[in-house]
């Protein structure tokens, strides 16, 4: 087949809870999450994020911007449109209801909808592509897991991330252990997932979790700066990244099995655990209004972000 005729240019889709933009000059494809009514992972945004990844895979390395101009795609970024919040994780009220009704299938289905997309993102959509998470504000529970699936995490100074699931006797089940252990090892991973604490961007940078820190308010500029610098030796850098993933491979089956273990553990929660989850549900609903910054103490962010 004629090589020119075989090139596929994919136009940016229109979503309701994900805003996309292709920067043709930099080969940079943005996806800004804007979940409603609250900044956690509802079924619609999960579906739209999957479709966003579809456009990358189907484009086979090309994209078309809003003006109809096509070009090569080298970088894909997941970010947020909600001031002060990257993402607060899963829908706790949905989890609570499914547990109460003993609906294991519903829990597994939700978890699969997360890890199926995150795995493709972690694999860079099987393209010579660099994936980036831009974390501005709070990334908690599943929000933190989403950020960890990227090749690179760029975080603003005031960003905070953590896994509060242990507060109600559960664990993050959508990739946290798998992604973290391959990046920073078992000891740091278990500190992060078992402490229940929220960590600053600086603390996570020192642990090796965050790759770039930038002053608050400069996140998008930092992404563009990183891309320009990375592009000078992109082939070599992506080769090094590929070596890392060959040495520490991750199979989709591992993520699926962890979702099943998470669902089984959720169904074993005691009444006391569920009461704590109820408390966190109320806090999530109270604190997750768009534009609202989390309080300085650990108590509120943990309650807001108990995501998985």
C-alpha cells in the first residue's frame, strides 16, 4: 500500500469531562480532566479517558489540531482543569453502596475500567511517545494512581499526593503498588501505601516519585520546557525508558488480579470500617467543590481523597 495513503490523522474528539488540545509545534497532546459534579473518577470520565487513549493509539503517532492542521505526536499529558485538585480518586459513595449490596461484579468492573486504561497509558500506547502527568493541587487515592501511570510526573510546589485507603482498612487497588514498586522499590512503596499520609511534592521528589518540581502556577510552562529539553535527545531518552520497562515488566494480568484482590478485600470490611468510609464519603462530598483548596492539616485531604 502507498505509504502516504496509509498515514492516519486523528482529529481531537469532543468530550464533556475531558478537554483536549494538540500543540502541533511541540507534538504535545493535552488532556485536562474536568469531572462533574466533583473531581473524582465517575464512570463518564473513565470512559472519556479511555477514548482519549484510543485517539492516540488509532492515530499511530499523528494528531490533528482544532484548526485542522496535522502533525506528529510525541508527548501526551494528563492534567486537570479543577483549581487546586488533580483528582481525588474513586467515588466512595458508589463503593459503599456496592459493598453494602455485596456487588463484587460492580467493584471489579469499576476497577477494570481504571486499570485497562492506565495500563495502556503506562505502555505509552505502544508508540514512541512520552506520557506526562502534570499534578497541580491534590492527587489522592486513584488520582495519585493515575499520575503514577505516566512516564514523567511534573508537580507544582503546593501539590500533595497520598493514599488514604488504609484509614478504612483497605488498600489502593488500581495500580499503585505496581507502578510505584517499579519506580522506587518496595520499601518506599509500602511506606506510601500503608502510612495513610499525604506527602508534599518536595517529599515525593526526594523519594524519587516526582520527576520535576516547578513553582505553583507554572505547571504548563514547566511541561513545555521539559518537552523542549527532552526533544533534543528524545530517541535516546525513550530508549532508556524502554530499557527500564524491559527490566521491570508489568503485565496487564497483574493489574487485573490486584483489582480482584481489592474487590475481595472491600467485601470483607467490617461495620466499623464502613462507618469510617461513610465519614470519608461525607467529607469528599463536602470538600470536593470545584476550586476549593484542601485544608492544611492531613485530616481533611485524607477524608477528601480516599479514592479507591
